[in-house]
């Protein structure tokens, strides 16, 4: 899922390449910040050297500045990694700044299946800032800086669904990564959705531990697809679940 945002945003250069997109009001607010260089080709991060640590310090200072200006909706006190086109980390900064700067993030979405083919889905708490009450995958979460997608899956499966490590270690990554690019209230959501499947025992029942889920539903494939068609899932959860259902041979949308 991608969108053309070229007309509304200015390119943000980091490490010699375009790594983000700045909404024009954000770009204007940053035009006199000492860590930013304004050029005809967009805005550039003043990195004071090309090391990952130096670039990270410059980017984090920019994130703090944006927070003071009110351009960051949800400060997480959690670092996310900015990767280059080869998947190498070039910097890290506060996760909450990624949308405001239009940087690409990564998230793991775990589809949980019972032996009978039914799928466990979560309903997001009404207290969640993003997509309250929407359906979600069994577990999902951003990949923290320095963390592997597998480690993210194990962490989120325990925190969000109470899946013990002995079961969560069965998680399978089929190699499917879906890009989700869309506009949000606070900027560009650019995320690589890493799809994972987890086969669970028939008698296992998920239980939320961090308060982010209000309930879990065990749906047949047809019921899950009906909910997808009605738009009851979050955007990224829908991408991950549709791909998984089709890959596993459950999708009625197959040609």
C-alpha cells in the first residue's frame, strides 16, 4: 500500500540520500534550526561527520526540537533504527519522531492460528491513541533499535497476548515484507510490515498483559475475511492478515 505524497512534502536528506518526507509546515518550522540545512533539493540534516553515532545525535536533537514545537503526537522514549537501502542501520532516534520526519520504520505483525485453521485476532483498547477499538493481529509492534524482528515477535507476543516463549519460538517468518505508505495527522506513516505466522495449540487462549487489547476473538477464515472487507482492521493488520490467509490457502479472493 503506497501513496503519492510528492506534492505535499519536501524531501529530507540524511546521509547523502532522501530518507524522509517533511510536511511543509514542519519544514518551515525547522528552517532556522541549527541542525538543518535548507537547500533547493529539500532539507538536509547537519550531521557533523558521517558516523552512525554522530548522525544519531543530530537526529535525536531534531526530534527533541520537534517535540517542543508540538509536532510529535506520541513520544515513546524508545529508539528506532533508520536503515539504508541495504538494510544497514545509519542512525537511530526517538520512535515517535518517525512520522513527523517521514522516516521509514519497521514493525512485526504476528498472525496466530489454531490447529483447526481459525485465527486469533485482537481488538485494540479504546484507550489507544491510534485506531482505538479496531481489530488487529494477535500481536504487533515496532522493531526497536538493535532488536531483531524475531525478538520483537517474541516480546510482543508475550506482552500483548500472553504467549510464553516456549510457544512463541515457533513463530515463522515467510519472508513477506509489505510497505505501507500513507498520510496521517502528524506526517507520513512509512512502515515495512514484516509478516509472521504462529501456530498455536488448540487449547491455547491469548490474554493481554499490557492493557493494549480489550479482547481476543477466534475467527474462522471466512469470518476474518468478512471483517477485513468491512474495514474493521487497522491498515497494517489488514495487509498482514490478507497476505497470510492467501498464502495459507484460506482466501476466497484467490483467482
